[in-house]
C-alpha cells in the first residue's frame, strides 16, 4: 500500500554542512581539468613535452573521469557510497603528490590518468548523497544547484587559481592544492555523510566499461594524430575502430536489463536536449579556455600571476551571472533564459574573432567576460531541468549522464578544439629562412614549443620565431572562435526548441532556523 499526502522530510543543519563538504571535492575535481592551462608552458619547458603530450596531459584526466563515472556510481551502489568516496579521495590526494613531482611527460600522463579514475569516485557519490540527504524536492533542487555551481566554478576558476599558485611556487603546486581539500573530506566525511548502499544494485558489466573506454580514447587519438601529422593509415584505423566500439556499446546497452548507461532517457526530449546542451557548452568552454590562457601568456607576454589576475575578471562576471540566474529563473522560463544567454555568449565569442596580436588583451577579456555572463545560467539550469524531467526512479541515471556529459565535454573540447586550433596554427605559421630547420620543426608543434625553441636561439632568430608564432596563434584563436560563435547560435536554437515548455522554477527553500534545525536533523538522520 502506498501512503500519499505525506511530506518528505526536510534536511537539517547537518545535511547542509555535509553539502559544503561535498561541494569542496567536487570543485577540486572539476578545477583539476582546467588548472593546468597556465601550468602547461612551465611543464613543457621543464619536461620537454611535445604538442601531443601536452594535450594528453591536459585532457586524459577528463576522459578517464568521464569513462569511469557511471562505473564508480554502480560500484558505490554495491559496496557503499561513503567507502568509495573516501577511498577515491585518499587515492586522489596521494596521486596529486606524485603528479607534482613527475619527472617525465609519460609519468605525468599516467598519473593524470589515474587521477581521473580517482576523480570519478567523487562526482557520482556526491550526487547520490545529495539525493539521499535532501528528499524534499525544493531542497534537492537547491542542493543540486549548489553542486552544479561548484563544478562550473571549478572549471571556470581553475586557470586563475593555477596562475596564482604559479606566481609563488613551481608548477607542481597546481596539483598539491588538492591535498588539503581531500584531507577535509577524509576528516569530516565519516561524521557527516551517511553510508549509502543499494541492495538491489545491478551487476557491474565490465564489458560495457571496456567498450566505453575503447570508444573515447581511440577516437580522440585518431583525431589528434590526423590533425597534427596529416592523414596516415594507423590513426584512421584506430579512429574507425573507436567508432565501431561505440556502436557495439550502444547495442549492448539496449540489450542489458541493467545497462551501464540508461540510453532510454534520451527518448525524453527535455533530458536529451539538456544533456546535449551541457556537453557542447562544456566542450566550447574547455577548448577556448585553453586557447585564452595560452594567448595571454605567450602572445600577451604576461606572467602566470598576471594572467591569473586577468582571468579573475571573467570568473567574477560568471559568479555574478550565477547569482542572477536563480531569481530570474523564478519569473522567466529556463528555455528563454538559456537561449538569451547563449546569444549573449555568441556576441562575446564573436569579439574573440577580432583579437589582434598587439593590444588584443582588452578585447580578449571583454569577450571572455561576455561569454561567461551568457553561459553562467547553463550550469545551474540545465542540471535542474534534466533532473526535473527525468522520472523519479531514473533520477540517479540522469544525474550520472549529466555528470558524464559535463566532464566529457570539457575533455573533448580541450582535445578536439585544441587539435583544430593546432591545425590552424600549423597552417598559418610562416617562418623566415634564417630559422634553423630543427627549431622550425619544434616551433610547428605548438606555440608553447615555439616559445621554448625561441629561448634557445640568438636574439634576432628568437624574435623572428616568436613574431611568426604569435601571429599564427592569433589567427588560430580567431578562426576557432568563429566556429564557436556559430556553435553558440545553434545551441541557442536547441535550448529554445527542447526546453521552452518548462515553466519558471519554484523559489528555493529557506535554510533551517535555529528552532527547527535540531528537529530536522533528527528526521533527516532517521530517513538516511
């Protein structure tokens, strides 16, 4: 017999403090995707990385997070969410120390991959805790909004934090900053977080896990190698094999009773539209974020600290935009807000097509700030729209898909847009005849490699290399921004077409008062 008319229990002070503890590692795991943007030139100079190695160092973390998110979610259901989260946090802290003291590009790539697997324990576990601790729909919506904001803020502010650290320490400090955050989780987590298990959890399908990884990594490898070195048989074959594994993955999910990825959710227009919107926006944000930081450092000539200070401007604008989103969404439909925001973001992206080598910083920061202002509603509203449209019994799967889309989007953006920009850069680079052949080959790898090569040449040759590389990279930035401008306009149409029917959102609940907090804590503890 089903009891109706009984209000779900409200969360108390303990649950809201637990949300703060969960938001910190979520912020850190997301920040780790983009914090390396400013550290790349330093890593390249110290470890002598190639352009391909730089891209793998940056994006293998995001790919492994995306590839293992659903897997770790299923594992948490079977052995306990708290155990998986705390073990993952321990591994994340230890691996961060190892990454900070890496001695070769290969070592750093491997450690970043392992960090991605450890980071994959954080996203699904935090969402599962939120959905368990906040059973009141309004409180759950507010808590998911906090979680989404922490993830979006981590991705956006990561480069600025990385730059501030690099202004005072060596590049390894970008990794070490995760250690105290994970320590807070390990100390407070056992006291604040309930131990969640799902006795009805399905069996983990290892073949699906393998097929998902064999889809993502080969496709990206084939794309990178083809753009960087031209057409050759091996990358093409690897790319095709990756696509074949993707088809096999989809077919297997359709046959399984308990699939690794619930593809039936894509039949819900709002869910599919929101997921695609979040994925593609994350791609653009991740890819352009890398190019913007490289422009400021190598073309603009700013130090890591100065670059971080410049990046605080668009990051601050994004925070303001997030704060404005909630009150506006209570009066205006989410579809209208998202469409308007994406049109605004496209204006900012168009300004990036006008950036020039000399004096381009002002235009770059104005354009970036407008992009962040227009895109700030996406992290807040898309999560709430997707979770609200998913059936209650499939909210966990929707949350996993949303997390996977965001993480995979940033990693894909760094890989695909970084590769496309590299193609524009290589094709636009024209070096004088007096540049030695070996230095010219290095300069064609990437603008970071060009800067490193220039540092080893006589002043007149170094100037020629830097001038040519800066001009070519600016052309690459302009061309990539033009593609992204059109992409933003297409996303604006998608947002309106798929989400316009969703009504304005309900106001978030007021936080518990001193008179009700103790009672709410007792009820929430009993329910979890």
